[in-house]
């Protein structure tokens, strides 16, 4: 009895039941408002695009299906996680004290791990779709359909649910972090914490590798188009279709690259936190910063999509490709002139 009472007293000392004085819900309120507003705007833009393209055949691309699923995932995560933090501030209690037997803390930590992993898997699915569409077009046209894109979301949810349920099956306790409004995987679960952080890191590397492959293939497509200008004429409609396809793929790549860089920056503090010592991480308040960065990603993603509308993407594309296009035009004119002079000499 004495041992159990000592354990409970030490546990209560480690995990306070009341929030420290001076804690303000301003940051959490701003994050919640920005997350919900950004996801609703992005969802409205996607619905508008779907309605505008519904009359045209094969116009709704699989990439935009995956973007819609990503926005729905971010919106669901924001609505299920942030109100718990606001309730903690409203009652001036920590997550451990909000419910019996740490249920609220367990719910919050499980939701954080689930939606963070699901978001990264959605980005990986988007990068893989672009990689197959550009690098393996024949396989993509035969095997990949929009119907398979609709099956991506439940597949990712099931995989994330199974992986994030491992601490629940082993009866591990999630840790509460300062100031008491956050719960996540504790440093006592070192193996699972580092496994989770390593999985996010490997997915980020895989997404970057897919994006790099798409960039290489787009450069090859651009070079083939440059060579075709000096060859026999294929018709203005064919060249126009090639330019439109090239522009769409570049727009998709810019959008996906910015989302990937955002997630990499937001998940990097958590990866460092997972491999840090518990005392040093809490002493430097790295745990709170890492968890805030990890939750910011679901807020930034919809705003990236809402801001990067087609006019902005065209501007970015023109800025990025301006110098390259000038050089390629000069090289194309030079190569075409040499080929024409050679053909004239052969005719003479």
C-alpha cells in the first residue's frame, strides 16, 4: 500500500492537475481559427473546381482527388484536437485532470500521432502519384485511376490506426508536457518514440526523392520538346497540348514541393526532440516547440493551396523558368540555324 501511494504521489508531482498562472490561450486560439478557416477556404476552392470540371471528361485529375483528401484530413485533425486544448484553458486544468484515468490525455496524444502520420502518408501518396504519372506514364494510364485514389484515404487511415495503436495495446502511458495542455509519446517509450520519428523522417526523404525524380523527368520532357522544334512540324495543336501538359505538371510540382518542405521543416524539431535526452529537452523547452511545430503543418497546408492559385503559380513558373527559357531559346535558335544551313548546303 505504501509503495502504491508513493507511486501515485510521485506521478501527481510529475504531472500537475492545474495550469500554471499566466498561461494564455491566445496562441492556441489563433492556431485553431487559422486552421479551420484555411481548410474551409481550401475545401471551397476544391469544390468549386470539381463543379467547374464535372462537365468535362477526364478533367478531375487524381492529384486533386488526393489534395482534397489531404485537406479533409487536416480539417478533421484540427477540429478534433484543438478544442481539447481550448477546453483545458477554459477550465484552467491540465489534460490529465480533464477526464478520469487520463482518458483525455490518451485521446489527445493518439490523435496527434494519428493525424501527423496520416498527413505525411498523404503527401507521400501525392508524390508517388506524380512520380508514376511523369516517370512511368504507360503504367500510370493502365493501372492508376481516380477510383484507386478514393481508396487511398481509408487505406492510409487503417495503416495509421494500426501503427498508432501500438502504445494502447501495450498499456503504455502517454506523457503530459508543459504547460499541461499537450500530451504525446513520452521519453520512457524510447523505442516507439524514435521509431515514430524515424518513420516520419523516412517518408519525408521518400517524398523528396519522388519530387527530385519528377524534376529530372520534367527537364527531359523540356529537352525533348526543344528538339522537336527543330524537327519536322507536328502541328500547332500538338505543341500547344505539350505546353499545357508541361505547365500543369510544373504547377503540381511547385505545390507539392512547397507542402513537402513545410512538413519537413515542421517535423524536424520533433525528430531532434525524439533523439534528445528527456532532461535536456524539458530544460530547453524543446518538447513544447516540437509539438507546436508538428501541429502547425495542418494549418499551413490549406493556406498554401489557397494562396497558390493558378495566377500565382503561373507567376512562380515564369520566374523560375525565365532564365532557363531564355537560354533554351538561344540554344534552340542556334541549333536550328546550324541545321538549316547544313540542309541548304546539302541541297546545293
